[in-house]
C-alpha cells in the first residue's frame, strides 16, 4: 500500500492486498494469525521454548511509529520502512539462497533470521509491538473496536483518532515522523547516484520505495543486479545496483520491472526498455589499449546499439573509440568486454537524467 501511495500507481499486488485489508476490518490481526509466513516460523521456533513468557505488553508500540513514518513518507515519495514488511523479509531470504552465495546475497537474506532470533530472545515482541504490518491491521481494527465500545458503554466511546491530548500527541507524532522522512530523503538526494535497473525511480525516491526483496536480482539472466553495500549510504543499504563486471543488461530482457512488488522499478515494454537510458559510457583514453598502439576493438564489436565508433586521432595517424551519446543507453556491454584490468578503459557512469530520452 505504501509503495502504491509513493509511486501514485495501482498494480495487481495492491488489488490482491485489498481482501487482506477487508478481512482485517472484520477479524483483527487475522493475517498475522493465519497467513503470515514469518509468524508461522516464529510459532515453530517457540516450540524450542514452550514455557517462554510473552514480552509484548510492556514495550512501546514502535510498530505504530514505523507505520506512521512509512505512510507519511509515502505521501512524500519516501516510505522509509517499507522494507520491514514481513513478506518482503521472507521473500528476500528465499531469493538470497537461490542466487550464487556471496557476502552481498547473504546480507540480503539476513532480515528474516534476525527477526526469528529476536523472537526467541523476546517472545511475541516483534509481532505485538514492532511489526509495521501488524500495526496496519491494528489501525484498520480501530473503527470496529470504537463501535464495540460505543455499544457497551452508556456514553459515546472516543473516536479512533480522538481530539483530546492523546489525539494531539498522535497528530504531532505523525508530523514529526513525516518530517523525518523528508530529512532522510533530502540526505539521500545528496548522495552520488548509482546505476540502477532500467525503469527505476529517481535516486531520491528509489531507496525508500525498494523493499530489498531480491526479486530483480533473482530473475536477471546476466547476474548484473547486486545489493549495494553502502555506496548510497544507510538509506540505500542492500538496494539493487548494476555492476558490469562480467555481463551487461541485455537488450531483449525487461524482467526486473515485471517482478518488482513495490513499484521501485517501473514495468517497461521490451521496446521501452531498449530506449531507457541507464547511464552513459565514458572512455578513459589513458587506459585504452587502442590508443596505446595495441590492437583492440572489443567495445566496438560488442555494442548492441552501434553507439561506439572509431574516430581519427593524432592528425589521422591513429584511431580511438568514441561514444555516440544519443545512441548509448548504458547497457554495459562495452565495459563487460573491455580487456584492461583491474580498471576498465571504458565504464558506464550515471547520466544526468537516466530516463527514456530518445522518444
């Protein structure tokens, strides 16, 4: 829901979530009890400690604050804690193990084990006080609970968002948390942008909308989508970035947008994906083998968009590769085949505006 609010779009996943919301109106926390896979794993884990005392009652409702921050930020295009959704944590864990194991993929799947370990140490605290999805269902249940109190008591029951001191505190909390989302987005916007999958939102919104589920990396046939390990700062930690170390973004593939559940990567047609500008290739002539007098035309031969041409240099006595800017979409094919090491003589950098610029 927060992802749909942030991107101002309505997708199939949002429509599929509506029955869950309607069910929560009638039966509070019904999804937590019967449908949440993280809750099922927690129940299995608690069998290791059958006499564990529940810890959820004495702790503050942090999940409510996380929910308010996420919803307030979603209105501003930055739903900060969307990645704490238990379904995203569960899916990220599964996708981490389906990929070739590395430090980056293991970090992507750490969310679910940490939640389960936390639940073993402090039983029921995650579900009762921390989980933002559980807090969402509590929010949906407030009207029904208020109506029930109205029927039981002789005087009218308070509304779900009362006007008194408690209501003012909640209103101020919401304003404060929304302000935090604005500040976080402003800090993120100042970070150097990274190469993102084709169809990605602008850098100022991408890290907030992405839920780190790993779906895009799982379906990428080139294995060029990797988790960011800190280059975009804390807010973008583990969000997907592109690396062209061994392969490139193939011109006939647009799977990443089709599997993105949050809208961080827009669905593109095959033709729209080929026109999407990921970045721009830049040649370092000090490293280029051809400029050094050695035979090499790897980037020219490999470019699928004919965006690299040879031009005369040194008054016509030598040649050097040149990038044709209006043809290059930053697919990374030239960087992947460049034989110079450890630094490639041609690399894709982030363009000033990485969108469909060629109509």
